[in-house]
């Protein structure tokens, strides 16, 4: 029996690489990277991270979070009909056509698949190819799906907390008054591979209470499904890390709330429908509330009278090695007070071999950073500023 279970795990894992959604998510992540690089080059004549950055974020963390979600799903015996797997994949493809990456959140994809399943099962549709998968859908499946959705939303919140704030992309826009200001943008695609328990031929109930939510099948199989987790947030009034993590915590708490409500569906299946509806509404509420809050805050990355605002720092640049961070103000360069870019570069010219900066950090504390500039060293400091007109490189010459 152990060999059969192991083989089922291997077979379920192999199905991941046969699913077209697996490769489609790589394509979306690659497109996001290319779009970001093009926008950064328009703004600054250079790119901050390379075009493969989004691809590198796609799987590693998702494999860890997916393992945790899979353990809960399999331990509780949360069975999922193949019809839901099909509908989730279809909805993910459809939502991606809107080009709004945030709609690939599990709340929208699995939520839409959930209500599509209710609609289809309540009507005598004859679906080609998949008619058998959509027939005889029992209402007992709804609590199981609601709990799986809650777990996916918690996973999404963890993604946002741990990865959403990393290397946010600086961006130049115009304020309502027509002044140049900076914002940061986090636009990510993550893959959350989760083992699902579907009607099959191998696994039988190892415990008296397993599976908790039965859909009528007596034996089960495993399927590793690549759930998409899309995220988009534009930050203008706060530091990127603070703003993104604030949203992440709210998403985690939303998932926890849905989990408790969905558990009530074990006794009253109709509660599961309300829990999924609340998941969709709650996730949209978090997004819109964050957007309105940002619009009502003054721009954090704007030109200041008492220093030069750092909008971004190039990775592996002299500025990065000096510990400079986005949101800090450079007040002096080589002992010279500065307010804009021209004095900044003029002050650097005073000593081509050494750079000493006085910086006001994000806690309003003054600190000093310095670095020797060697011949053959990176020809730019690697600092991105807010400026009028088209972007330019920030050269340390």
C-alpha cells in the first residue's frame, strides 16, 4: 500500500508538468518582467532589476507555502471534484485576458469557479468532453471548496508579507498639480502548487473521520495543481515595505475569517456559499480601501526643500553598498548642502576619489555614509531621483 501511495504522489506531481496552466504562469511572469523593464527604461533610461526577476519569484516561496497548504488539505481529507480543477484553470485563463494581474488572486479565480460550479450543477447542461466530471455534483463539496479557498487566501497573504515588498519598482508620474512625483509598484505573479484530493482509484480512508467532507467517492487520487496568485499594488503615500505588508496582514486575517466561517458549512452547507461570497467581497474591499487610502495621502516620494529624495537604489551599485535606501533624503554631499540634482553632481565633482553623504533616514535620524570611488568602479552611484522631464542616469562623475 505504501508503494501505491508513493506512486500516486509521483503521478500527481507529474500531472503538474502536463498542465498548460503551469507553463502559462511562466509566460505571464515573463511578460510582467519585460513590461517593467520597458517602463523603467522610459522613466530612468535604465532598468532596476533584470527582466528575469519576476520569473525568479514565481516558484521558490510557493513551493514552501504550497507544501503547508497541501498538508492541511490532505490531513483533513478535503476532497475536490475534477470539475472545480477544470473551472479554476478556465477562469484563470479568462481573467488573465483582462491584463489586471490582481484578478488572478485565488479569491477571484477559485471564487468564480465555485459559483460557476453551482450554476452549472443546478442546470441540466450537456458539456462536451467533461460532461461526466460535472454530473452528480453533491452539495457536500461546497464546505470542502470553501475551506480550500480560505487556505489559499492565507497563502496569498503570506506571499504578500514575505515577498510582495521585495524590489518594488520605482515609477515617475505627475501629481494632480502637474508636478513630478515618484511612486513604487509591486506587480507579481506567484505559483502556489497544492496537492488536491480528487476522486480516484488508489487512496482509501486511513482514519474513521477521513475524509471530513466526502463527495460520494470511496477512493481518491492526488493531483498537484498550480494555483495562480496575482498581486498588484501602487504605493505613493507610505514606504513600500510598510504599505505592502499592511495589505498582506489584512489578506491573512481575511483568510482566517473565511476558514472559520467555511468550517460551519460542515453542518450547514449554505454557510459555505456565504463564506466564498465574503472572500470575494472582502478581497476586493481590501484592494479598494488601500487604493483610496493611498490617493488621500500626500506623496511620500516628492521633491523636498531640505534635501534630495532617493526614489530608488540600483542593486549591487556603490549606493547599495553604502546602505542607501529608497525614502531617505540626501542633505549634504562632500560637505555641501543640496536640494536638487545639479548641486548633487557638482558636489561629487569636488572629490572624484571619495564620496561622503549626509543622509536623513526614514526615522528622521541623521547618518553619514562614505565610500572611496575607485577607477574602474561602477561608473554610477546607482541612485534614482525625482526630476523634471525625461529620466536620466545618475552618474557619479
